[in-house]
């Protein structure tokens, strides 16, 4: 028997026993033919992998291509060198801007990376009464997407209030549509704050997975209630990993990325999540299992996820099990070689003209409509945390002078959201604590999930400058200080994507990140922290173009709680 490729002498990962053994791998065409201790095959090509570790291609089942601010073709070229050979993408960001047309613009792109998709379940993430999005995914759009075999799941269900409602809501109808299909799609969830009876009702409504930030307590509670856990970076704390290890929960866990910024994508992808899991106490063999086989099984990808006869020949060769940096990646039985130039994505012209809001004026940020002329006001404030995207709701006392709310004098930053789709022209305000320590501003249209135009800062002139620059760029991320734009990343496709190279974009966003950090904003991921100030499904108090909202109750919260006259 002559095979196409023979990889000899490597330490091959044995999935079911979760260990390594020295063996030879024979490949015919796109599939594994045999894995044996000492092969006797003739081969068109022989590769000596002595001293190296060989694992299946990594599979990321919960991620968003748009989080890397790029398009599928460029994303494919960026992640394959990191050993990622298949992903399940939830395109709800592009759907929030362009609806079904946005999703199809992604699915039409042919990539070397195998990209499967989830149907965006929550577009918008809450309801039109709480936020304005550019697109909407309803029953008709779901039925259209269900015709495509690349659809593997219903993407993260975020609107828990409507899901467990006694009324006949849209999300309940969408879940039923996905459950009625012969394939019975997996129903993915987003439930960071649910516990007890609320969590039970959420799971009982059909959702059986969660990817949000976990604690050791939530890991056990959700596991005991039958939930599959997808652990991303912010969940891989020593305490969470210890809980998984102590209770041997590997069958119920997959490692995922969720969101990877472009300047981080240059450095790694799912391989870095495996490395972090190992650094925090998970045995390497178990981390590999949770980055290959359990995600494949979760999504019904039975043709991959292990090195075995008949499976797709996707594999990664590693020099060691410490950094998980591939020395070689094979996709469909062939060594992956990065293209010199990635084809530019072809998007419709109107994708480049989607930011339709007015330019900001300095008067926009003068909160001069107080009910009193002099005194103080008790205001609801969004308190930024050092880790993750959670915002804590706090109350603070702010001076009122001449009928104006003196937010700068109180040491706060101002956040303003402009509706950017040309539908309502609405604008709303929020106040921030623990944001910038130095004068400056940031503006962006990459603001989850509806992607309206968000500007935050403590310098009015810089806020105006940053907002104006984003409008002129037709979307992006802009930092301004001392009356100058100091860094900018252009995102002209729908205001959320670049159509250029990931290397150029990573440098631009890296510069924006540095500027934000230089202004004193402290968070484990400052870009995501700012961009989720508008995410109405992430605890506790968030801002949309319609106003401030309590995330749990979905009730509107006034900026000013009460006034105290002098």
C-alpha cells in the first residue's frame, strides 16, 4: 500500500486514553489512513517528527470573527498558523448591522479554514424598544439559514427574560424552529448572572451551554443542571481550573476564545487558551482533549477532533506542550503554507456607508437640563471593573451649578451613544467611574451588540474630535488627547470590520489600546471593556441609544436619581 503522506516517529495523541504514544501516521488524500507503532507503507512524502508532539487540529466552537475586526478570508489566514483548523462562528455582530445580508456576506467567502456557523439568536440582543440595531433576525431569516448544512447551532441566546416569559416571544419561537429540524440544533446560551430557579428555567427552555465568565460555584451548579461549559480566557482562573480538575469535568468542557482582538490574534488564538489552561493547573493532555474532541462532539463534527482512520487529516505538530506554538500545521492532509497575499473581501458598496449620524458638537456633552439651578444630584453611575466586562451599578453625588450637572468636577467620565443607522437620531448619556485618569476621549462604532456610535471621555474637546473622526472614517476606533487624534483604527465595513491586512489592523488597534491605557483606563482588555458598555445583556448597568438599563430587569434607569437643592 502506498500512501500520500507518512509522518514518522512522533508522539501521537491518543484521544480516548488522553495520552501520547510514539507512532507513525499514514494519510491518503484528505483523511487519516492508519496510525501504527511502526509503519510499513510506501509514501509519496515522508516527514520525520522525532521528538515532536502531534495533536488533532484545534476546534473553536464559540467565537466571533468580527471580534478580530476582520473578514473570514483574512481570519482564516490568521488562525491556521496557530493550529486552529475549524471554528463555529456566531456572526451576530455583522447581523446586527446588516441582518441576513451581513451573514451571507460571510458565508459566501471560501476559506481554507473550515468555518461552520451558528444562527444569531438575538439580533438585536434585547429588543427594539431598548436599543436600535441596523439589522434584525426573525423567524423568516432563521428558516432561510436552516437550509445550509454549515449551520450547526443556534448562537448564544442572550434574552433570558423573553425566553422564560409566559408570553409567545420571538426567541421562544426561534428556539422551537431549531429544535424541530431533523438535526435538532444545539442551543447555545449566554447566562452570566443566572442562578437557582432562574437558571433552571433558562435551561429548561432548551439552552444547554454557556460560555460566559464562570466561578467555581457556577461551574458546579451549571454542570449539575446539565449545562455544557465553554471556558474562555476570563474563566480560566486557578479556582475554576481546579474545580474542573478536581471533579474530572473534562467531558463537559470545551476551551473556546469567544473574542480575540486583532492585536492579540497576531500572537495566538485557541492555542493560547490551551496554554493558559495548562498554566493554571489543567494537565496538557486534558487541555488538548477539551480543545479538540469535546468541541467536535458537542457540535456533531464526527469527522474530526481525533487522529484516527477515516477522520479528516487535520493535525498540529508541536515542539513542546508548554507554549502550544505549532511548528507545522496540516489541513486536509496537506502542510499549510500561508499565502503571500490574502484576497480582499468583496462587500457591497453600501457596507462602506453605514454610519449615518450627525457630527458631535461641544454642546452635546453639556448636561445643562437639571431640574434645579444649584445643589447636588444623586446619579446612577457605571463603575468599571479591572477584570472582564461586568459593570457595577453605583450611586454618586454630583454638584449642580447653573442648572448644569458637573460630572467632570465629580471626577467622572461621560459616555454618550449616538444612534448611527439614520433611523431615530436618538442620543443617550451615562456616567462612568474608574475610566480615564488623564484628560482624553475614545470613540467607536465597534460597540456591542448594536454597534451604535459610543464616545467616552472627560475632555469635551477631545470627545468632539474623536466622535467626528469616527464619522468621517465611516467607523472605527479613535483615541484623542490634548486636542489631537493620537491613534485610530479604521473599520469601514459596517463600522465594525477592516478590509485590509490583519497585521496593519493589529498595529492600528495596538496603538489605540496603548493610548487608552496611557489615559489610565485599567482593565484586563480595555478595548472589550469599552465596547461592552453598550452590551445590554452583560451585568449590571449598561447604556444604549435609548438610555441606561438595568441588565437583569431590562428596566430603564434614570441618569439622575434625585436632586438636592441648596
